[in-house]
């Protein structure tokens, strides 16, 4: 079985193999890129604080790298490997790699990466991939207008800006939770659907950091039962949590006083 798995990995498209590699890594911030970004982002102080706290966490307890960020790291490697001599050629290489990842996600299926690890890119994943790839391609296009693309170092400058884009994206979940958690009020009932790492971060921060008491109703989130999985995290944080079937959402909202509904975004548009 291990030989079959190794054979399958060797036959993967290089872009997909790179994507699987990044998905097997935990998220980590680069202090160098954060220092380089200090003059570019108004929320830089918050981002640096988040990065320092994140890197202080043992690797085994760090969250897995989000799929959109993994995809952007793959595109950064495409920039490194590309032999294109013009910005137009480089953008074509990035678009091709993006199409390969999105097509793979649409087809779905398990991808063995290590002896004990499998990644299933279900149909829904192509939305997150499409969104992140499109945002990064737009970022590259805008960056190219500020760079002298005929000079030998334009590629390194593009990589530097792209790396800052990744690091800024990595800190987004923590920054969103710090902004959103004050909206979770004492004694309220929150309804959420399936598993969203961002929603989970918001509610856990409200309970653990802000010491608020509230109830959570989680829709099971079939087919992967993500809601049942995230309910365990809420329960461990001492949040009274009820898991209900997806089909019962209308009944729950009619019979139970739901004060707030929080759902994650599978994709984010530029504006």
C-alpha cells in the first residue's frame, strides 16, 4: 500500500504535489517579512503581535495551513520556477497553475501525501481556491504597475510583495476574531453552520479571552459533519453547545430565540 501511495505521489502534477506539501505544513509567520511590511500596513502593530504569539505556540498545536494560503504559496513557487522573461509570460504561468489547482479541486478525490495523511479536496474547495488565486493574480497585476519589469530584480521584488501578501493573509483569522468577538454579547444564543475556522476563532475568543457566557447551536454540516466536529472545541471551552440536523434549521430558528447567526465565507471578493 505504501508503494502504491509513493507511486501515486510521483505521478501528481508538480503544482498539485506542491499544494499537498503546503497543506501538510502548519502555519508559521516569517518575522523577516513582517519587519519588511512595517511601513506598508496600518494594522501592522496588531499583525506583528499576532505573529509573535502565533510563533510562540508549539508547532504541534499550530493550526494547519489554510487552503487559500497554501495555494498562494504554490503560486509564489511558480514565480520562482518560471522561465518567463516578461510580466505577461509570468502571469500566463500563474494562470495555468491556478487552473490546474482549481480543476483538481473540482474533480475532488483523496490525495495521499504521507503514510498517515490524506487530503480530500471536495467540490466546495474550488471556491476558496478560485477566490485566493484570483486575489493573488490581481495583486501581482497591480504590483507590476509599480515595478520596473525590465530589470533583472523585478522577480525578487514581486516575490517579496507576494510573501507579505501571504503573511498578511495568515494573520487575518486572528484579526477578524478580535474585531468580531465584541459583537457576541453576554447571554445570547448564536447559530452557526458546519465548521468555519474563523467563526470558531471568534466564539472561542469571546468565551476564553472576554469571559462571556453564551449558548451555541451548531448545524451538523453534512456531508462531512463539520458542525459536530467544531462542537467539541466549543464544549472544551465550556460553551453550552447543541448540535442539530441541517434540516432542522427552520424549526430551531422559530422555536428558539436565536440572537445571532455566524457563518464562514468560502470565498472573499476583492472589495
